[in-house]
C-alpha cells in the first residue's frame, strides 16, 4: 500500500493536473503548485474520499504544504480509527 504522502501527492496531481514527479513534500499548494481556492476545497474533498475520513474543512484548508497535508491526514486517520501507512 502507498504511504499517506504518496497518496496525497497522487490526489494533488489529479486535482491540479500535474505530474506526480513535479510535486514535493515542501511544496506550498497555492504558491508552488498554483492551487486556487476552489481547487483547495476540491483537494480536501478528494483527500476525504481517498482516505475514508472526514476532516474539519477550516483546519484542513489551513494546511499549506503537501507534507503538512500528509501529516494532518495521518493524524485525522488515527483519531478516526482508519489505518494508514505513514
């Protein structure tokens, strides 16, 4: 199974129409990857679907980087009893 970070990168690539090789953990969603506010909301929804979790939208939208999103999602998965590979 792919790690949480690999899954976050894959979803980000799909939503933002980028190659996975173009996305690194330190990348900022808006500054580096060009995500607009509508795409940020779509990313949150797609992360929820990918991981089978529910996230607080405001808290999720406050996460700025790809690596930060993976860490945030791992925390939500643990809190909701969803197994995920780090």
